DNA sequence: ACAAAATTTGACCCTGGAGTCAATAGATGA
DNA sequence: TCATCTATTGACTCCAGGGTCAAATTTTGT
C-alpha cells in the first residue's frame, strides 16, 4: 500500500525525495519509455483512437501499470507532448545560439533540423505538438505555452532577416503558421521513404519553405 | 415495415425509383442537411470526438433517425467528405476553366477562393478532407480518389506556370503539399475573425502561399 | 536472508456511444 | 376518409475502453 502512485507528486518529490537516487533514475527512465511509446501511438493514430491497452501492450505491460505513473490518459498525453516538445524546442534554441552567419543560413538549418527530427525520431509526436485541437482540450493551456517558446525560435530569425532586408514576407505570423502547418504534415509525406530518398524529400521541403521568406531555391 | 432504410440503395434507386419525384427531392434535401451538419461537427472536433447523438441533437432529431439515412457512422462521415469535397472541387474546376489571363492570376484566384470557402462556408469540413488520417481508415480509398481530383486543379496551374517560366518551384508535389497543409489549417487561424479582419487574413495567407511559387507579395 | 519499498498484475466496475427495432406519428394519394 | 408509404422515435442491447484496487511479484537496502 506504499509506493508513490502517479509518479510525480511534484512538491513532495523535491522536498524529501522518496527512494534513493538510483531508484529515482530508474523511475525516470521508465516514465520516459512510457511517454515515448505513448507519443508514438497518439501521434500516429490520434488521441481518441489509441487506448491505454494499446500503449500498455506495446510496452509489454498492463494498463494498470500505466496508472502507477500517470493519473489519467489525458495526463499521459500531455506529458508526452510536454516532454518531447521541450526536448526539441531546446535543441532548436541551442542551434540558434551557436549559429554564426546570415539569417537565411540559420533559418535553413532550423527548418532542416526540425523536419529531420520530426521525420526520423518522432514521426508521430510532432503532429500532436503542432496541430491545434489534436490533444484533449483540457490540457490546451500547458501546450500553448510550450508552443509559444517553439514559435519564438523561428519568429526571431524571421524578424531579424526581415529587418536586415534579407527576407521578404507579407506577415510574420502568417509565414510562421504556414511553416508549422507544413512541418506538422511532413512525417506523413515522408513516412514511407528511407535513406537517400528521405534525405532528398527533407531537403526539398526545406527549400520550398525557404521560399516563404523570399529565398530562391538552391540548386543542388 | 417498408421505407427505404439507408437511403441510397444505389442500384435500385436508378432502376425503379421509389416514391415520387417530389418525395425524392425532399429526401435528398434531408440527406444534405444531415451531411452538412455532420461535416461541421466532425471537422470541428474530429471524427472520434463526435457522437451520433451530438449530430442528431444539432438537427433536433434522434440518433435512430440518422440510421434511416445512413447505415453507419463511417458511412455518414464518408458521405460528408465526398459530398462537400465534390462540391468545392467542382467549383474550383469551374473557376479554372473560365479564367483567362496569366497563371499567377489564376493560382491566386484559386487559393483565395479555396481559403474563403474553407473559412466562411465550411470552417471545419475542409480539414476532414485535406488532413490525412483524420477520417476512419476504412474509407481512405474513396477519399483519396476525390483528393486526387482536387490536387489536379492546382497541379495543372502550377505546372503550366512553371513551363511558362512564370513560376519557380523546387518540386511541384512538395509545393502542393505545403499549400494544402496551410489551407487545411486556415479555418483554425481565421475562426475568430470577422468582416474586414477576416478578409485581410485570407488575403495575407493567399499572398504568402503565392511566394511558394516564387511570386513576390503584392503590396496592398 | 529478510523485511520493507517499488512495481506489476488481472480481475473488476462503470459509462458513453454505436447500432437495432418494434411501435408511432406524419405525408401522400385515391 | 382511409390505406399505404415515409419518417421519426425512444427504449433497448452490447461492448470497448477509462479507471480502480487488493493481492502477487520483484527490487532494494541491511
């Protein structure tokens, strides 16, 4: 009757950490496994179409076990979006910091990286993150915040490029929305492709999106 | 114990039409009402999130009544997509035929019209039609066919424009996909806007998408 | 080796929603 | 007005799937 149901219990967790560090790490690892599997499935088939039994089955456990870590299906989905969304937002932010060179170069890098992550690592999860209303409405706020951070990375480059006279856009927001919409779908288009064909598709999409800021496509 | 359950019974319907013409028209009208209401709801909340009770309620009838016209929820959803998809595909095809002038002009018209229909008339249904996997998988084929026709309208203009040296694209398919992705989301972005603001948003989106074929945005 | 803590199980409850159907109400035409 | 066809109802079945929980199993620290 002990155990720490529903994993987090966030406040207490920081005050007097239950279990040893080793156990905590182990737990964290398990949570991550669950979250990634869930994201995979939710993104692929949609929130409603995936049952917790499905998630459990893919993990070779039972539904009940999931409830040891998450209090509800909604929380699980939200955790999935938050965790993964945070991960690659951070990655893009890092790229943006490190980069030196023109704005076009940076934007191209960001787009390419973003699409690559989406297609290669999280073919499904990205859609969850980017497509409004794909997740349970109750959680919309927590996700919106994250989405804002994500947007900001792209917004900064675009605005900088426009100010520098390098880019031409009709409206920054609209441009952003178009980019997101396209990237959110990209996993579907590239799902079947492998190896070189996939790489080409990603590059082609990147170049196409660069045109949204008035950058003529590169030859090659 | 008679009646013509599940409406169509397609073969027989053409051979020996049941009921008088007047009754048939009336029936068709009812079917259309149902289909439009269903499309509205499905598109807005997603297939799974909408129950037939929801659809019935909005129509001020009972679920059982829907089953008099459609054999299943899936069939209803498919009918919704087919009917509406066919309608506006036809409208775009007509526009393309009538048009005289440059390719850029035609593409701009098509985009603008398409987004306008989406936002004004069927804020929701369009997403059903354009976003892969938003509908029950069993029906995917029937919808894909329709989607093909729809794509063709845009593909023709783009290819013509490229051949004429008016447009620059990295790849026609990729360009098409980006356009569709953006248009599919447009109702979400413009949902809250009304009147002039909405018109502006639509125009801005149109101009932004024109950039995908290398057309600099118009001022104004 | 053993007790306490951490994890997993599987059987169980309960609700929402798809689909059915006999009975009823409403149209229509003779 | 009556008989027949059309349309609608509402009560019903059935089940997938979210969520619960006591008991069993595994892991951990001593």
